């Protein structure tokens, strides 16, 4: 098995003007890198989770916007900019919950607007630099989140994760897994329990995959085993990522996160949410205002089985995310520092 450094979620080949994307729907059984040339392919990759994780989605969207600009640069300037506005709207429609998707596209549009009066070629060059900057900043951001999160942990701790918020969800290190990765580099020897994370098994397929590749002591458990490992005294802290954090500290993450938070509260275990400040949406007042994506029923009835595991025609409810109430969150770890309750004050300070 290759080291985790071999698995980069999203990069851009400037020699061929292609997004190079690791198809995460095929992991852990097959490693396939896709080369995308069209915004439509980027939209599909985000929609069906070939690329997933808030930071990686933002990076893919930025490069998707760049692909649109490259493909349209021969148009008259007014038509070029009008079509790019439509491309932004189109890419933003791929998924509704992860705020980084919209953040990255807004940033690309702002950079485009700053080139008003310049040639289309100049605009493409500016957008190329901006997309690269988004990715490069993500690497530094993830390392900072990891280092900040590591201050909350001690060597030898038992940690529980839910879903995947590691290198496969970002550029390097990840968010919720960044303290684990940084600790591994420094000999912390964490013992990690990874929830399989229904309905897409991103803990089983991705978190267990990348932690194992990084040499971390990782044990896979089903989602309904979290209470047991906590009750056994094996868990000292819970680390989860986030797709959107409201101004009051409510946090949306993969479905099942709220249940883990409730269990952690019962057992007196710290529950940490880790993510970049770009995931904090100060325009969203509370978690009740976050739009929750619903996925196809087949993801829980047939997708992972040789034969259907539910009766034909039975209804299925398949939300992709839930929202964890801020009262259940011990701290929110970002690249700019650690926010603690009351979150309406501490999160706002991160932006001042």
C-alpha cells in the first residue's frame, strides 16, 4: 500500500489544463485518477461524491470555474463574463450544504471582477492564480488546524472520528484528521476508532483507508458501536469535521454526527469540531437555517450490497447531514484559533 502522500484529492495539471481528481467512489478497492476538462464533469464529480469534503469541494469548484474561463476565452468580452456568471450558478447547484463550494466560487468571481477592462487572457491568468492560491492556502490552513487541535490532545489518547475529514477531503492533512496526522508525525501514537459512517461508508472506505496508509493505529467500528467503545473507556476525545457552521456554533456534518455528540456529552468526553473559517457562515444565524441535502434512497437500500437489503418499494429517508447543537460542542478548532462557548462571540472574533 502506498503512503498517504500518494493520494491527492484534487490537483490541476497546468500543462494540459485538466483537473486531476482521485475518484473517491472507487476507494478502497481501486485507485483511479480522473482528468476533467469540462465544468460539466466537475459538476458531476461534486454531485456524485467523486470529490467530497468541504475544502476539496471548494478547490474542485475553483478549478471548475477556471476550466469554464479557459473554454470561453475566445468569446467577446461581454459574452465571456456573462457565460462565466452562468457557469458559477451551475457549479454552485451541485450540492447545497457545504459552504466552501459557494465560498470558493464567490472568491473566483471576485477575482474575475477585479480584471474588468482587461483582456480575456488576462482574466484567465488571474483566475488560474486564484485557484492555485485557494489550494495552496488550504494546505497551510489544514496544517494550522492540525497544530491547533493537537494542543487539545495528549500522546496515547483514544480518539473517535465520524465520516472523513482527512487528506482525502482537503489538500494535505485534512481538518478533523489533521491533529491525528500531525500527531503521527510527532510520535503521539493515538489509538483511533473510525465510525463506518452511513449511508456512504466514508469512514470505512476513506478514513480507515487513509489512516491505515499513514501508519496510524486505527480500528473500524459500525456507527451503532460508538456508545460501547465510549462506555469501555477507550475514547478520550471526539474529532469531527463540518460542512457548515452557523454563527451561533451549530454545526452541520455527515449524518450521525449529532448522535455521536449526544453520546460524548453523556460520557463526559470532549467533542471537537474542526474546520476552516471558510466553513463558518456568519450569514446563517442558526443550524435551523442550514439546508440539508437528501440523497437517493438506493444508497441505503442497495448500493453496498450484491442483492437489495430492503423490501422492494419500501420508503427510505436519506439525509446526508445533521446539525449538532452548539451546546454539545466543546470547542471549534480553526486555522485562526480555537473558539469556545459562547460561540456567537468567539466565532465573530475570528473574523475581526
